């Protein structure tokens, strides 16, 4: 290598045990970019492996899984590796403590923490102390993967599902309805949705009836397309109506709200009404009064500048214009 760092050495790829490959997210495009960079500039950053026993020919790879994939894509047989001589638990803890130098995804950190707690027997407090983190941070990271089914974790690792989608949509859905989560995951593998589209989908799912939910989980892409069509149609209607139509629509909406307020007034007691009056009803009345005053001011100004027969063509003919000759003269 052109840029070996101090302490790193050339190592055959077959010596590296990829024990923690399942804790990394696969990203073929990132591997392709990395391969082009290595082909052009060489391996600038060494991988990290732990030597479990002095003189052992087999090393456990800790960091650099994408670099190894890029090197294999280029047909290389060796890699630049920095060996660590320590026990495996301490090596993983040290790696997590160096997160500022290596940008792990949150779910990658969670998977490494699970290795430390479940397989290597460390407690959350011990992991936090040895990695320089808070116990709450360790606990929150572990909750990311402990609540997710293995199928979701496999989809995230394979790059078929984002970490956000797994933790914010599929995870809560799996806890509430495992069958719906599985069907949605199958549908997303065939027709993926963006983060924004999936957020809108989940918002509608939470409010939908049971029958509608059955259609939503089987055809999420169809729902998103229908939603976009509705939005486009509303945009056309708004464009056709113009500001006058928007004003009329807002007035109708305000009238509906006022009617509901009047109906609810009958169900409220005097004490509650007194509290609401002090908090919001006075501001509401002042806002309505300001709207009424603004409306009268605009009407008086416009009618003063534009005579009724010009401003209102429907009124034309009720009285003659100022310079219109008598009908007898025209006859």
C-alpha cells in the first residue's frame, strides 16, 4: 500500500474472520465508490482486527467490512490492517468509543452492543463505563434492535429497508400487528417507498378502519399514487378558483367551526366558560371583530373608488349613468 499508517501491516484477506459482518449495513453503491477510490489512490485508512492470541494466524475483523468488500471487488488478495492485541469485548468497546472517527449508523452501534451484552456477557453499566458512554445511551441503542423482529433486521442489514423505517414504522407496526408488518415488508421489497411516502402511509394507517388497513398493507404504492392524484386534483381546483375561491372556502370552514363552538357552549358549565373566556374566548371575539372591521373598511374603500354600476355589473340598469342621455332623445 502507498499510505500505510504506523502500526498497520499487509495481511492476506483469508486470515480475516468476518465475525461481525451481520452487524453492518450493506450498501453496494458505497462499496462501488470505495473501490474506485482505492483503485485510484490506494487504501488510505487501514482496517482494524483483533488478535485473540499472540501469534495466531486468524484475526477477527472489527472495522473495515466495506473496505474488504471493495478490495475483493478489485480482485485484491491483501489488505492494510491495524492489529489490536486485547480481548474481544475490550476491542468492541474501544471501537464504539472511537465513534467520532468512524461514523456508525445507530442500528450498527445497537448490533455491536447486543454482541457485547448477549454473547460476551457484559452488563449495560459495564459497557457504558468502558466505552465512555451514558447508560441511557446504551439502553436506547439496545432498544432499537431488541424490539425488532429478525426479518426486519435482515432487511435493514441488506439495505432493503432504512433504519428510520424499521424503528419508526415497521417496528411499532410489528408490535401491534405482526402479520401486517410482514405483509408490508414484503410489499416494500417489491415496490419501495421513500421516507416521506412511508410517513404519510403510516399516518393514514393509524386512522384507517380494519378493512382499509388490509388494503393499505398489501398495496402501499397504490395508496401513495392515489394520494398524489388527490393532491394534484386539489391543486387544480385551487388554481381554478384563485384567491376568491380560497377566501370563500375559508369562510365556509370558519362558519362550520363557529357552529360547532355554539353547539358545545351548551354542554359547558359556567366555571369552565369563565376560564375559557379568560384564556381564549376574548381573543377569539377580538379577532372576529377585527375581521368585521377590516371587511367594512375594504368594502367602503372599494365602493367609494368604484361606482356600484361598475363594481357590480348585475346592478346595471337600475338607474341611468351620470352622462347617459334620456331615452326620448335616443328614440
